[in-house]
């Protein structure tokens, strides 16, 4: 059956993704099944999107209720779900501010890019190897040349510095810098954590020179690292936070949050999106936030994340040279550039993981992953690694 799907995909879909190796037909929690009936433990969660896993009753109920009441209106009218969601996000940030919604992380970062331009300063600093999206403004921020080069020239004014290097950042930010864009943990680079104090230093540098600090929490936000937002663990308050992925629990939604004065930068006519803040997607997001809180998932994420991290380290496998990340955004560092082979071996063994870069595996499972499921992966991992060695 999978071969039939492959043939149809290759005939109808553009080739930007190639042909995916699996056709998935249903899911429940952290488990999915393919078109041939085989079960997999989903340790990628739609790339850190399915915060509550697949087919979670709270999301199903919220979406069903909202779509049967009011599906879409555009932003020409006020509706309750996005308004309530904006209020809830500001409450979780514990800061005054304002929110604009979009449909993805790239769109959230595009809005933040516009906010930076509205400061009147021409330059933006981002990090090498960072990922902020594939639309043209977000792509200019992305510090990965293979993704950028085919589409040059890029939007001007963006330069990149080594991630985690305080001295390099300090040297780059001056009176012409509008904003610094950073990920608290670099997700697409394989869950790369900066040195302790890096975000605090970035906050001090930007504040002292009148530049915005924009933290891209598209991948790290909404409980992924064991806190509502990863920057809260670092004890910093940014000017702008961007969100998406886990916020909608599988439905497309992004958010750009301006904190304090930054929340007043966008004026009528500066930005807009037809589907941004769609009531159905906002209702799903509210269900995600309610469930994370009511089910104690922040504590659970820390617990299960530590189980996986310590378990991988305890294997003592010669191919593993370390573990990075936080909570349930985990990078497994490999001693050889064989992550693609490891990911393929994991898939053959019934586990979905991501070969983020050649020497790192990325895990970003649903926040509801159980201790038993984590143990299932840890038991199978040595043989998976052996198969790629």
C-alpha cells in the first residue's frame, strides 16, 4: 500500500520534500500507524508540534465545538478565542504586551522582522546555524547557507555571529542595530544549548544599546523545555517572543508577542494575515494551554526528559558523545556523521526520530510521552546505534 502512496505523491506533489519514507494514517497519543498497519513511537511529534500527541480529547472537543459555532471571520471582526488566547499568553509571560497572530513560526518571525524595521535602525543580528523560517524575511535571519544560497539576494541588513559567543555578539551590536534574533535552544541545529549566561548577556547587550531582543520560541515554547517559555529559565525578559509549533497542538497558528513598548510598534496597516488568529486554531491552542496546566505537564516534561537524557548517557555507547537540550527537546550527539543511518535504523525498529544534522539526532516527542514509552526507546537504542556504526 505504501508504494501506491509513493507513486501518487511523486505525480502530484512538488519535489521540495522529496518522497517521505512513510505514509501515516492515524495516531493516538505518542503512537502512530502507517498505511501497512505498523505502529511507531513518535519521538518527533510533527517537529515539536503535537504537544498533546495525536487525537487528544481536549483538542478534538475544542475544535469540534468551535468549528460548529464559528469557523472563520478574518481579522475584520473580533472573536472570543484569539482574544482569550492573547490574554492567556500575556498572563503566562507575566509581562504587559500585545499579540499578533499568524499561521506559522515563519510568519511570527516575519512580524518580528517588521517590528525591528519600525525602530528606524537598519541592521539585525542573528546566529550562525540558527533557523527562523523559510519565507524571505525569516530566511534572511536563518544562519544556514544551504537554505539561503539558492534564493539570494537576501533581504539586506542581516548579519550572523557564532551562537553562544558573547564577545562576538557584543562586538556586533551597535547604535545601528535594530534587533538581535536568537533561539534559546537551536532546534533545527539539533537542540544546541548555549553556554550558561548567554541569554542574560544578550539581554544586557541589547538593552544597553537600545536594540530589541527577539527570542524565537517557536520550537522551545509552550512547555517543550519544562517551562512555559525557555527564556524564563534563564531569567530574562525579551522585547519580542515568537511562538508556533506546539501552541496549536497540531493546528496551524503562530504568535508574535511584543512586550512593553515593543507591543506598540505595529500600527493599523502595518501587518495582517487573513487566517491569523482563526477561532478554531485559537480554540485548539487554549485547549493545549489548559491541558498542560491541569495535567501537570511541565513537571512531567522535566521528569521524562531527564529519564531519556540520563538513560542515553548511561548506555556508554561508543557512538554517543553526549546529550544536549532541555526537557523534551533533546539532541543526541554522535561521534560520527551517521545521523541519517541512525534515524533509518530507528524507523525500521519502530521509532520516529530526526537526523537534524549529520552528527546529531533530535527528539521532540509529545509532552504526554510516558515513562514506559521513554524506556521502550532506551531499550531499543543500543541496537539501533549498532546498526549505524
